[in-house]
């Protein structure tokens, strides 16, 4: 046996309660044991009490159980409707059930079977194709009793289904042969008969009302079968079941099988050889149905979390849910914002206090540091000033040194500018001939232009000096003319000296 | 949906209506409070950041500062001759210094006078933490005669509190005359302690 919770199948009926314990193995399911409580129950509550007592007697922890319910007003119906959603089908099925079974407020459940597309291929549509529906229903009180019986217990009900659907599951377990087949299950309450055509459940016939405590005899069962076969033939264009899958008590199986074969001309096979009684077979059918993809389930399962959420977000509850969620999110956001603001303010207050105290503590150190920095900057400024003056003196000295003998300055003006020092030279160049004088001036101009520390050199003015009357010429001038030559050119030259500007680069210096 | 339909719906779903109204009230209060807090949060964070930055600067200063003996700190004063500014009251003294240095450099016929501010570019000035140095609103003009070498020697010995702005050298029959213009860097008297 597997280590998981123990699993059971059960048949719940007026005439008795049957419980089957099974184990799931790699090759399928194996019946472990089975128990029958043959006492007649007066109500569904009484039958459920018996079932619970039987399960409790097994001492299983958190057992699983699949239940098939017979009688107690439970009914089954098959119908074919166009494909549609549950919301559309539900009211249609409800009205049909109320009309057919005369129950005013039934609890219904339905499961979809195979599609029965009869339209031409061009018009066929899987979504709207007529589809077989298996419908189960019961009075609301019965379903309420089912739910109440297991509420609060550790028993997990997998399914509460009807006997014809368990027969359907059993039939599918045999291979769903397309051969027209009848399934006959001889329960204590009477024979349950189902007809299958092309593997589909086409007809399910409940047993006739029988007297209390009187199990149906073989002739009664044969008659019931014969009437069912006739009806099946009439309804389905002469279809005739050639095979019967039989579930009957071991004591009457052979007699019933031979009677069916001889009278109806069919061949009979056991429906489920592993179980000894029809009730146990139906119980296992409920187990198989529980594993079906679209099981027919009447049990009022408590809604799952997803279903609760879905319910809560429908209609007026959707508005409530949306506004409540928005309010909750806004409240959380507001709390976070307020908390963040309070935290920031508290932190600021602490840091501000710390800064005030620290400023008071470092005050003397700050003035010392400031004095040190000022002394350092003063020294640097002094060095830079000295460098600047030395550089200017060196430039002027160098300029004077580059002066040819034939050129002399009349004036030099040097003025501080943003780019350095703006210099203007006014002077004379002399020679024996004009060519010599011009050559001397050009030599000087070329020397100035070639200096790397001179920018924007320009010869602003260039002219011959007016010859003085001989009588006005002084002796010194006469001597100079004799030395330098008679031709004199007056010129004005401007340029910018750009020596290293010490102060501009000095640390902390301001323009 | 009309008002009557809404009223009917509210009557039909009384509990849902109450919860919805309550949620809307909570939503409004939360949005108002949250938005107000968010509005104040941005400036509060900036202030907080500045305070932390100040604290970090103070911590960095504390870590970098090395205290000296009080006597050593008291000695941390440069002599008057190395000062880079002069109070306005002592401008005559500065003019005297310039004339003296010019004569010592070998220049003759030195004449000093005060003149309005010069149009040349202002000289660089030092940027101190504890005091302010400005360019004076006057200049000192110095006229003299002599050799070019003497002029260059003078230029090399100009006091640091003055800045040479202009040199004009002119040749005449008597020799070479010079005209120099100096700006003066001024500091307040209290800071220039050495000028007392």
C-alpha cells in the first residue's frame, strides 16, 4: 500500500451502504478490502452516518472517498445541446430538469460528453457543435446533508456522483468498444441498465420501483432488460445490443448470464471481475469517475481560493474589492511617505545638532588652519610676484640686447594687459642708403617676430624722417649722422609680451 | 445609471455600499496625507543631504588637521616687508618706499605722486580666507631718469603690495626719462596687523 492517505469508494443507497478500500498501483487500481452495511436507511443523514462510521472504523487518517449515490431523490439525465459556456447552459438545463423531474429547486451538475456534429464539414464548428451532456441532480436538502456530513471531518470527499455515470466510467475502463453494448448492474434496489452505441452512453434506465426488502428476481431483471432493449432499438434506428457487461451477485451471475444469452441472443461478460458485488463495482465506478477530466460531481465542495477571489470580484463585490484594494494601497503608500518624512526629519535634527556641536569644537582649529592657509597663499603670491617682475625685466633686457647698431629707440611704453604686457616702441633706423636703413629695421622687426614670447607684432608706422635744415642741426646730431648714415627711417612698432604670468597662476590669486 | 437606480442599488447592497464609501473616504485621506508628505519629503531630503555633507566635511577637516604647539601657531606671522597689501592710510609710506627703492637702484630725479586709477588691466590679487585684498582706487606714478639697467633693477625690487601697471621710457636730449605707474593692493587695517 502506498504511503499516502488511504482511499475509498462508496455506494450510498437506501438499501445499504457499501465501502471499498483500494490502492493505486503502477498497473492500475487494486481493491484492498470491501465492507457492506446492508441495513436499510430511512434518510440520507442515516446513510451518511453509517458511511462515516464505516470509514472511521478503518482508522484511516485524512482518507479520500468517492461516493456514488443511488435513490434519495437523486436523478440522472442525458441531453444534447449546442456548445456554449456554463453560464448559458446552466439555466437551460435547470429548466429542463424542473420540467422533466418536477423538482422545484434542485441542485444540478452537468458534464460534457462527446460532440455530435451532424452539419456539413463546411458549416461544422467545434465550439457550437451539439454536445452530449450528462446531468445529475438532487433535492437541495440531500446535497446539504452531504456537505454537512463531512464538514469539519478529516475525510476528503472527491466526488458524489450518480450510478449511471459510474457505469459510464466503468464502461470506458473496459475499452469503450463501438459495439452496441448493454451494461446491467444488479443492485439491491433494482437493475441499473445502460446502453452504449459507438462507445457513447445513449440510454440509462433506472430500476422500477420495487417493494421494500424485495430484491428483484431474475425474470424481473430479464423483463426490465427486454423492455430497455426494445426502447433502445426504437430510439436508435434499430440498434441492438449484442453484448452485455453484467455485474451481479456471484450467486445469481451464472443463472442471469445464461438467461440473457438464451432469451436475448447476446453474449455476456462480467463488467468488473475484481469486485465481488455489484455495489462494490459501482463504488469503484465512482472512484474512476473522480479521475475523469470532466467528472459529474454533485458534492458541495468548499470554494477554492481562486473561486472565492473570482466570486469576490464579481458584480457589486467587484466595486467593493476595487475600492478597498485602492484604499489599502493608498494607505500603505501614505504610511510609507509619512514614515519616510518623519525619519528624514529626525535624522536631520540629529545631524544638525551634531554639526552645531562639531562647529563649536573645531572653531579654534579652523582659525588656525585658516591662518596657515593664508600664510601659505601669501608666500605663494610673493613668489609669483617676484617671478613676474623678474620675467618682465628679463624680457626688456633681452629686447634691448637684440637692437642692431643702426636702430635706436626714442620711446618704449609697456602696459599691463589681459594677455600679458602690451609694448609700443617708437624709434629710428638709419643707414648710408635707404636699403641699409630698411634692412636694419627689418632685421630688428624679424628678431622681434621670431621671439616665442611675443604675440601680435605689428609695424604700425614707417616713414622717412624730415630732413632738418643744416643750420638747425646740432653738433651731436651731425656726429650721429656721420656715424650712422644720412638716411633715417622713423617707425612705430607694437606687440604683446607674454612672459610667464606668475601671479595669474599663483594659488588663490584672483584676476 | 440614474440617481434613483443608484439609490436602489445602494439599498439593495447596503453592506457593499457602506464598505465602498468607507474605502473611498480612506482613499481620499490617504492620498491627501501621502501627497502632502511626499511634497515635503523632497526639500527635507535636500536639507538632510546638505547636513550630512557638512558633517562629512567637518569630519574630513578633523582627520586632516594636525594641531601644532600654541607657540608655533603664534609665530605664524610673516614680516611686514613680505606683506602683499597695505592699508589705505599708509599709502604715503608706500610711495616713500617706492621712491627709496628707485633711488637705491641708481635712478635719479625721482618724483612720486598719486594719480587716479589706471586704465590698464587690473593686476592679480591674492585670495585670503581671513581678509580681503582689493585693488586701490588710486595709483602711484613715479618719474625718474637713469640707465636702463637701473630701471630693470628697480623693477626687480618693487614691493609686493604694489603692482607695476605701466612703464614708459623716452629718450630726450638730456638722456632717458622713465614714467612708471603702480597700483596698490589694499587690505583692511585690522587684518594687516603688522602695519598696526
